[in-house]
């Protein structure tokens, strides 16, 4: 079963990256591009796909009894707008505190935002 989940996660990540790539001609979106693309529908789908993929990664980690990347509540589903709001807060924080470079990918900022919004208890 473990062998099945890893390729599935890769396919999901590639599928959403392919959507963004087809729409924008890029594979990754960086902090310096964020303000230009944040209202584009393809970008919203990209962020939603990245958020869902991180959720799938968490599910695999939990199943393996490993520490998840973040600890979202299980009784509240996260939707596209949730991921966009979390990313936007993290981008503002990164810009205010200089904790990211202009070349930092927004998918990494989304992960950092999920970790600060839903930290795992030690």
C-alpha cells in the first residue's frame, strides 16, 4: 500500500503543477511574482492543488506513524480560499520580517503558513 501512495502523491503534484505550467509557462511561482498572479484563476488552482497535496502528504505521514508537516483540524475541511488566505498571511509575514527571498517558491510559503496556522504539538 505504501508503494501505491507515493506515486499517487507525485501524480497529484505533477497534475496541479502542469495546470499552472500550461496557463503560465512556468513550473514554480516565486515570491517576486506573487503580487502579479495572486488573483489569476490558474494561480488559485495551483495553490489549492499544493494545499491538497500537502494534506495528502500529511495523511501518508500519519499512516506511517510519522510526524505530519502540519496539524490541521480533522473536523474542518480546508478549501481553496483557506489556502489562499493562509498563503497571503505568510507572504505578508515574510515580506515584513525578511524571512524569505524573492526567489522563494510560494508552495514553500504555503507549507510554512500551514505550519504556523496549524502547529503540531510536541
